[in-house]
């Protein structure tokens, strides 16, 4: 068993309420499919919009999905799967609100997800610096733009990676769209 499978099986999906209104149990299968560890044995895209995240709110499974996405980055997954997990991570850290039930239990899901993503700081920096693909480097940099408390370090990496970062990251254009006021 690999890291990604370990992290997926560790979560209690059944007890979480998914954005679709049912149990979040199906997310375990969806995440395995994204990683290429499902019955297809190759990465196959599945959207978790309206299940885990939406442009306005996050649902209960979002922190668990954040942990799985970080485990995927630490694992040896196919390049397409890496990019999907980075996209997913970006969607959850950009979350603005918390679903009604979770909020009622005092949870702030966007804050929880950003707190988890900060723990994967060096995975994200590694993704930027490795320059495996310009898209992945840009997405990782934009996630750091949201969660990195040390802005001077982010700026330094922006300069070092200037040759391959997308123009929005290089110029700081995406900072304004992504920075979360805290
Ligand atoms: Zn669902
Ligand atoms: Zn950018």
C-alpha cells in the first residue's frame, strides 16, 4: 500500500456529509480513481465540485481531501494525477465559506484546509522548484500564495523560479486574486 492509499483508507468518509447530500463514502473511490489506483488502474478524472468544494463554500470532507491531496504529492503518482491533486488543493485552500452543518459545529473549513496545506509547505516548494510541468509549478506557487505566512520566502522563490513560472505568478498578478485577508 502506498501513501495515498494509506491516507484515503485512514479517513472516516462514511460518517461525513458530502456536498451532494449523501455520505462521503464515494469520495474514497473517486480519489483512488484520480490517483490511478481504482479498478481502471490509470488516472481518470472525476470532478469533486459540489461534493467537496464550490466557488463559495466547502463541505465537511474538505479537510480530509486536503490531507489526501498532500499525500498524493508526497507519493509517486502519474503527472496528470499530480496536476489534478494540485488543482483540487487549490480549490480547497481558496474556499471562502463553510457548509451550514459544519459551521453549526463551530468548524471553519477553509481555515482548517489552509492550516493543513501549510504543513505541506515544502512539498509545494519542491513542486515549484522541480519544474516538472509549468502548469503544476504555477498551481503550487499560487497555493503557496494563499497559505505561506512568510511572504519574503515566497518572494525569493518567485525570483529564483522566474524563468519557468507562468507570467501571472512571476509578476504577482495572481496574488491579489488569491490572497486571503486574515
Ligand atoms: Zn458527494
Ligand atoms: Zn499565477
